[in-house]
C-alpha cells in the first residue's frame, strides 16, 4: 500500500461528519484529530505547576521543602483552561471560530462538547474537563 493510500485511510475519520441535534437545531460535527487532542491536553495542563528540587547528581530529590503541597493550581486559571478546552474542541469539531462558540447561548457549548467527546472517542482520555462529563 502506498503512503498516500495509508494517509487517506488514517485521516478518514476527519471526514466522518455526524449530525446531532442540540436545542432543536441540527449541527454537523466531525471527530477531533490526534493533533487537536494533543493541543487540548496542553491547554488542560496549563494551570498545573509542580515544584521539585534536584539533587547534585541531576536526579529529582522530591518536592520543594518550602511548600506544603507538591502541586500549585490556580483555580481561576484552572476554570479558564477548562473553558478553553471546551471552546476549542467545539470550534474545531464544527470548523468555526472559537469566538463564535463564546457567543453561543449559555449551556450550548457544554451540550455540543458532550457530542464531540463521544464522536471523537475521548471518554477515557486524561483530559480533566472530560471527567466532569462522564456519567
């Protein structure tokens, strides 16, 4: 099989358009690509920071002694990252701008996001936001 034929088979999912009904309106969605999911993971982890100290030999010694916890999470940044993950996923799946998603009626991005998660087979991913949408 040629590389072009392999590439065509591997990218076929992006053309697998599904029509869903949200709030009485039919919407066409496509599954997210692996590159888009990778970008979502980066956005999802943005508010987390880990503090560690290094030994003289270059190995991780453990958590910094100055802090009580191993990880700092800015709750405002965390919430903002969750919203950004959702808006980006919806926009990419609908092939529209994120600013359009921001202008949807309250609750609509969340409903569409549920469908994007399902058609993109992201139910078992490590994205923090998706855990909230699991039943």
